[in-house]
C-alpha cells in the first residue's frame, strides 16, 4: 500500500502544472566588476517622478499627498508630458523605426521609495498602478499607430512602442521615513 501511495503521489506531482505568472518582472543591472567605480550621474530633477510610501501606506507623489487611484493618471501625464510642460520631463526628438521622428521623454525615471514598515499589499498596489500607466500609454499609442492593442503587435512593432515608452521604475532601498511606530 505504501508503494502505491508513493507512486500516486509522484504521478500527481509530475503531471500537475504550477502557476508561474506571479512576481514582478524587472531587469536588474549587471553586477559590478571588482574595483569598478561608478561615475556620478547628473540627473535633471524634472526628469524624476518621486513616489514615496510611508509606514502608514500613504503616498507622497512629487511632494503632494495622493491616493493610489490617482497615481496612474499622474504617472501617465509625467511619462508622456503631452503639453511639453517645463515641470515635466524634457522631451527629445528621436527617430524610431516604424514610427518615424517623435518627441519622447527618453530620460524620465519613476523613483519608487518606501518605508521599512510599508505593508506589502500597499507596495504591490503602487507597483501595479505604475505598470498600468505604462501599459495604458503603450496601448493608446499602439491603437493610434497600428490599430491594435500592444500585446497583439508583432515583435518589431512592440519594440517601436517600447522605445517611445520604456518602463523605467527605479526602486530605492527601503528607509524609515517616519509616520510609523517608534
């Protein structure tokens, strides 16, 4: 009996598929070589969209308290800079294959910073809203240029759209921003 139970267990473990679609997809930088020095980078402050989550799971976006539901629209406006606002990222003319010459905010960065006591659920909600902002912008441009949603495009078309809206989310090491337990 024990052998049969063991064989059945092995059979079900081998034939059962597991969900692998969990987690956050991120491209990590290459590891530094030994004794490699990183030169300081001069970043224009207007190209950085700062999102902070405190220990009470409250958002501070560009110095303003904001709800999670408002984050997506604010991020889209920042990434796109539709009116070439001087307070939003610098727009640069770039020639993109399949799309031609376009003005894009190629140097923009979304900086996500959270408190050490931030709840995981709040962190994931903010991540989802930021990724959704990129996805919506990509879908809008895909419909405008190719008449299809982004995920329906071929690889070259997707690369072109991603060149206009590259996902640039920088995550800082969690810090103690306050607002929590002492």
